[in-house]
């Protein structure tokens, strides 16, 4: 046969291979085909194609493998078991940029499912190869490599430490400065995944100078980028006071407050998370946020958002109020109590209600002024109801009880306490009655009001064990009034009077 | 003797009297003895009592004087003590007064200044309002932008749809779906279709023909042999003397006559080389290279100094961009430069050390 004919056979075979691999790659984009492909044994067919001489076939085979592994973790495990990863890692160092992108995609698809698979990827020596890819010039390659590193680092602190040990962090910080938008997003997300595990990792990321660059991107118009940036800054700031101070020194306030009004809700949520992580460490940081107008912005945010999105906002208000009574008063003045009250009323989820109850407790527990502002917003009956409802979670019960206790111990605003006399269970009732017993002996006007509003009657109806604290308080209150009035309101007095009629001899 | 006789006569009576008197005295002896004892005892008693009383009186006097003395001494001590205590109380009160004033002042000024806190809370409220209004403005601006982008997007989509679906426009004979006779009005899609210029589908570039310099027409449809007889319309400005239309047409539609260099494929040389090499390989019988002299045949292989150096093989270029191998440097010190340091770098690059070059 002539040379041409021989070559033609090879050309046909090459065309067939190309077509097969391209079709498989296209089919793998749809989830319904993947089961069929798996049953047809596509893994064992794709593996030799990875070593093909034609670069296009290699790249497309790698792409197809990546899409398959992306779908579920069984396929990813099959990729790992088929010893494909060492080959990929080896060729990551050698081949052109399209292949590198595809290979990094496969690594990422395998690593994303579980920590064991990510560990398998790391064990093949993928980290060094990926870090070398981060030094390439092509932004697509860098993006794939950064994405893979981010997925590896996401699972656990050890994996993140191995990523850091491979020297990825300075390169990721360089990637964040690139002009390509998607690369920035991925690099920011990878930095966020690395720094979320432990303070040492966060310190490593901060030492590479990440904060300044991330802070510059805070006012970028792209929403997805802002999500990642805020998430990264929040993960860095949450570990310790020094890190939070470094984040604040990058001058993100007050620019960050505008992002609380962003149309994208996850940007708002991550922004609120960042502010919460900064505010929770020390009173000085909270004071800084309050002085920048952060509390007003946060209260508006809590009012406008719904569901899980507003949870960080609610917690931030609680943390700020917990530090000092100055800050708690600042929150009250910024209408924070009304906002939290709305959350407590309208949210269906238990954990958000629990957070709102906790925050209200932190606000109200500092002094009688604070307790009065909280009580005047009609919050106490709602807290009581949250405590008493039979179907609530234990967390909400405990938090609302603690909040009630804190507020009641400082509350001397008697009009707000009276509704609680009716509904409260004994352990709460004892605090309510204690407050009454503190105020009534010294204030004649309140004594009169207490009687006319029916409070004294309710007190008489309370049954207390003699010798308990509740009985002492009731005694103190009864001693504030003349005996006749006390007897008049005690239950069964009308019967006692009627009995006296029976024993009375009429004087003719 | 008469007396004696008298006396003797009386002796009996006297003796009897004596006996009677003795008897009486005997009878009354105990009484009188008791009485005498009583008188004596009374008298002794008086004497003893008065002695004891005197002694008592003396003792009491002494004790009285002594007690008075001790009492006065004690009272004096108590008095001194109470005076001291009164003085101390007084000083304490005065000191407490000073401390009270100082503490009140200090707390009110430095620990909790009610007026400054009031002012702070008021300014905080004002600042909150300001921030709220600013944020509302920015939110409004963002929303406006988003709305504009959305509107732009919808307009673009409608235009793209209309450009592709021009065939749905109604004709005189056949009204379209949007201009249905059963409907009292035409739908807006009809006007949209009428107003947009239809987009023709993109011409698929013909594949497969390699560049052949002998082709006379390039970049034109091969089927269209006839050239247009009319040139495109001229712009409005006044034109100079015109050339002949045939000349212009010939010039305008002149065939593409690329030079040989332009016409050659970029990879032609490489492909030609490879083809030649493949042919040569196919026709070769012996693969050993012919070396004419023995010296050439048996020359020992001399490795490059470059690779045989004891300092190791420095890879061509570096293994990767920005690689440094500090352990292979001659010394860990940095180089000094003779160029003076640039002050801008201090601001921008915190790692730049004055006078030294970075590794």
C-alpha cells in the first residue's frame, strides 16, 4: 500500500478519536447522560486518550473526565482509583495551557467532593504542579489552578496547611491583583477557604499582604467578586483581635456600609458577617463601627432582609451591645430594639429568633434605663411566649429565658412588668415579683397604681412555698399595704365575710 | 448584951431570913445571871459593833476616796479618748467631704460625663440619619443603574428576536399571527417586526480550499461571475474630474495578486522539512551515520563543562518564573548598589531596604 493510504488510515482513526472524545465531553454536560456513560465504561476508555499524541484529544479527554468527576463522588473515586491523577499531575508541568486548564479542572472536580478525595489529590503531588500553574501567564490557567487549590483547602485545616506549605499564598495574592475578573473572584474565594480554618493560616494569608488588595476591591461593581472579597475578609477577621484590627486599618469603613444596600443578597450577608466578626472582639472596634454609623446601616439591613440573610446583622447588634452600656445605649438610640422586635415577631426560624432574643437580652441587661427602653417596646411578652411555646427548640428556650432574666433583673418600669404577672411560670415570676418588691416600698404613687391595675389581686393569687424567695417578696409587698386592703384582695375573702354573717348575732 | 440578946433572939429569924434570902437568891440567881449575861452581852455587842462600825466606816472612807480617784482617772481617760474620737470624726467627715466632692467631680468629668454622653448620643442620631440618607441615595443610584441595564437588556433581546423572526411579518395577502383578523387590534410585535431591519444569517466561510495563487477572484462568491454594472452612489460633496467607469471598475474589482511570500503558508517550510525528512527516513537503508575518519568514529564523548561542573548544572533559564535558590548563593548577604535609594519605594514597597538590592 502506498504511504498515502497508510496515512489515511491513521487520519481516520484520529478523526474517530477526536469525534468520540468531543461527543463524550458534550454529553457529559448533561446530568441525565452521565449514568449511561458510566455504565458504558467511559472511564476506562478515556484513560488511554489522556496519553494521546494529539494535544486536542488530550485536552478534550481531560475536559470530559473533569465533567464526569464533577457530577458525583463515585465517579471522582473512580478517577482516583484508575490512577489517572499521577499522569495528570505529570503532564501539568509539561503541556500547553489548554491542557493545563483541563487538567486543573479534573483535579478540582475530584477534590471538591470530600476530604478523602482531596487528600488523594494532594498525595499525588498535585499541589506543587498547581502552584507552578499559578505562575503561568495565561489567566485561564491561573483561574483553574486557583480554583482547584481553593477546593482542596476548603475541607480541613490540614489540607489548607499543605496548600500553604506548597507556597500558594503569595501567588494567590498576586492573582487577586490581576485585571481578569473571574480570576480575581476565584483567587479571593481560595484565600477565603484557606484562612477560615485557624488563626495561623489566617495570619499567613495576612502576612502575604492580602488585606490591602482585597480592601481595594470592596467597591468593585461586580457582585460575585464582592461576595468572595467580603467572605475572605470576614474569615480573616474572625480569629483574633490583631487580625480584625489589621482588617479595619485597611480603611474599609465606611465604604463597606454602602455594600449593605447592595441588590445582591449574598453580598449583603457577607458584608454583615464581616462587620459582625470585626465588632465582636473588643469594645474599641465596636465603638469604631458605631461612630462610622454602622449601627444605623445594620438596623436598616435587618429591617430590609428576610431569613438567614439577616442573622449576622442580628448577632452583630448583640455583640456590640454586650461590650458596654454606652454601646447598648447607642443601639437603642438608633432604633435597634424596634428592629430586633420585628425579627422576633416575624421570623419563622427558631435559630434566628434565638439570636434576636439573645441580642435583646444583651441590650437590656446593663441598667434600668436600658431595661426600660427594651420593655417599652413590648418585647417581654414576646420573649415569654417564645419561652413557653411547646414546640420550640431548646436553644431558643434557653436564650429567651436568659434574656428575660437579664432584663427583669434591671427592669423597674412597672407597667411593662404587669402583663407578665399573669402568664409567667414560677421561675420567671419570682424575678418579676422581686422587682415589684424593690420598687413598691419606696414609691407611693406606684403603690396606688399597682392596686388599681389589679396587680395586688394577682399577687395574692400566687401560691408560694413558705420560706422560698417568692414568699419573701410577696410578704414585702403585702407589708407595704394596710391589712384590710391585703385581706380585701386575698382570694376567698368574700367567702370569709359571708361566713361572718352566719356567726353574727343581730343587735336588735 | 442586950443587943446580943436581941440579936440572938433574932438569930433564927436572921438565919431563916438568911436562908430565905439565899433561897430567894438561889431562885433568882439564874434569872439574875441570865439578865447580867444579857446586859453584858448587849454592852459587848455595842462595843464590838461600834468598833466594827468604826472600822467599816474607815474602810469605806478609804475605799470611797480610792474609788473616786480611780473613777476620775478613768473618766479622764475616757474623756480624752472621746475628745480624740470627736476630733478624728470631725476630720474624717471633712476628709470625706473633700473626697466626695473630688470623686463626684472626677466621675462626672472623666468616667461618666452625662452631658458629653448626651451630646454624643444626639450626634450619633444625627450621624445615623446622615448615613441612612446617604445609603438610601446610593441604593437608589444602584437600583436605577440596574433598571437601566435591565431595560437595555430587554431592548436588545427584543431587537435580536425581531431581527431573526422577520418572516413572521404579515403580507398583504396573508395576515400574520400578530395581525390576526379575529383580533380587533394588531399586537405590538407586528410593529416591532416592521421597524427592525432583518439580519441575514452569517455567511459560512468555505472550507477546504488551500490558497491557490492561480485563482483570479478572491474573497468573492465563486458563483457570482458577473460584476455589478453600477457603482455605489457617491457622497454629496462636489467631486473632481472623474475617470472612466470601466477603469474604476477594473481597478476596484481587480484580482488579488499576492506575492509568493504572502501566498505561502506560514508553516510551509516546516511542513516541507518534515515531509523531506519523512521521505528520507523512508528511503534510508542504514541508520548509522557515515563518519569518514577513524578519529571521528571513535571520538570519546566529552561532556560540557557546563554539565560536568562541580557546582552543579544550572538549568537553562530557571525551573519556573521567579525561582530563587538561596542555599546556592555564595553568601547570604545582599548586594549593595551604588544607586541612591528611591524614596517612593519606601512608601509603596515595605520590603525595600535602603541601599540594598532585593534577591
